[in-house]
């Protein structure tokens, strides 16, 4: 018996029905914001053991994607034209400030807050927190684009989903 099979049997995973939907995998919506827990792994750090600056861009991308997912705006549905013409999101502007370092094994909370969704533009504020302390923060503008790269409005049904969680309800 292989070591993996013994480990699976020991943890009762062999033959078990693995969930196809993990409720907390995409984080959670809390008081008008989205919170995604992210653990810092070795691959996220530089040679000093601190989180590499580019890793925050990936953490924030995950936060934005899961925020949109929990709001009912799915990248795959946009791409396949479920809501009309095929669409995508493109980061138009990203202003990122690094305040304090994160380290391997830290558990961060990536907080994403919708600032505005208007026309072809979605503005968000994002923060990386460790135990409530802000480590990095970003202001992000995302453009809704057609497959030929032209800005286009977010379909009204999807805009309404975002408006429902917007701090001002618009």
C-alpha cells in the first residue's frame, strides 16, 4: 500500500465523496465588503522571507475575482456571452502602497470594497490585513471590455448585482 493511500485511509478520504462546492473557498461578503483569507507560502516570498511585492497583486486579483463571484458576476459567463456579447475585465489602473511586510505562514485577509460601478468602469479599494493591521492597500480601476478590447457597459443585470452590495446602493 502506498504512503498516499495509507494517509488517505488514515484521514478517511479514500472513497469519500469530496465536496464539489466549498462554501468558504471564495471568502465571504461582510458588511458591504468581501473578505478572502490567504495564507502566505514560500512561493509568495523573496529571498529575505518577506512577501514579494508582486505577490500582493496576485492576492488582490484573487480577492477581486472572488468578490465578483460572490456577487454573481462570473468570469466564465462573461467570456462565453451568457449575458449578451462576450466580455472581460481588464485592470486599467492600480495604485498600490506597501506599508508593512508580511512573512511566510502569515494568514492575511484580503478585503475588497466596491467604490463605484458605473458604465464600463468598476472602482475598488483593496487592503491586505494581518490581525487587523493594514500591510498593503490598493485603489483599482477595472474596465469592462469587449473581445476586441473596447470599453463597454457591464450588462444591467450584473450592474444591479453589484449595486445591491454597494455602500450607497447605486
